[in-house]
């Protein structure tokens, strides 16, 4: 009987010990699983961060390349603007003036230029001109005697009368813009067109 009492006394302690052991093992397994999940999550976040940093670096590289291209493009535009401003200044300086009124005898309505330095000017004489053809001839002569232009010619000219009965000539003047020092055509690329009215 004493042996049974000893066994009964050991049984609850054994049972409690086994339960504690099972709880400790379960807690350890849970903590291990949680740690593993946390580590996996940390790795995933690190990988995402690395991917985002690579994307940012790629975008920065593309932006730098884009900015460099834009800078080159802007420089080319500015260079073309300088050329056109020189061309227009030369053109305006060659327009013959009426001796009495000191006004331009010719008004240019538009102009265009190309890679080979060729320019085309769409112009007309003033209504006040008594004879428009000599005014156009004077303009051609001024272009051909200037060091910035050569081969000036008028392939197309027409004479009309205005509503007031004044005579007027409309024409296209073609010429080649050259560098006076090198006497070589100057590129006016890209193909350009603009409206320009001179009074």
C-alpha cells in the first residue's frame, strides 16, 4: 500500500513535468518558427530595398543621360538662333530705302533656310513705289554685292494692283548665305521657317 501511495504521489509530479516539458518544446518551436518568419521577412524587405535602390540608380542614370542630351540639343538650338540672327541682321541691312521717306522699299513676309546655306525669302514691294521692278532689281544687286550672300536671284515675280490702284510686286528671292572669311556656305540646319514682316 505504501508503494501505491508513492506511485500516486509521483504521478502528479510526472504529469506536471511532462506538461511543462511539452509546453517548453512547443514554445521553443513557436519561437524558432517566429524567428525564421521574421528573418524571411527581413530578407524580403532587404531584397525589395535593394531592387528599389537599383531602380532609383537606373532612373538617375537615365535622367542624367536625358539631361545631357537636352543640354546638347539646347546648345544646338542656341547656335542655330545665333546664325539666324546674323542672317536676319544682314538681310535687314540690305533692304533698299526710299530716299524721300527713308522707309524700306521691300517688305519680307517669310523666310526659310536649309543645310546647304540656301535661303528663300518671300517678299513684296511697298504700295507707294512708282515702279516695283527696279526696287526688286536693286535688292538683288545689294545681295550679290554683299560678302554674306551669293547667287541671289528671283525665280518668280508677279505684278498686281492694289484696291487703291497702286502697283505692287510679289516675289521669291533665293540666295546662298556664306561666311565672308571662308566664302563657304554656312549651314542653317535644321530646316527653318518663320514669318518676318519689315516696315
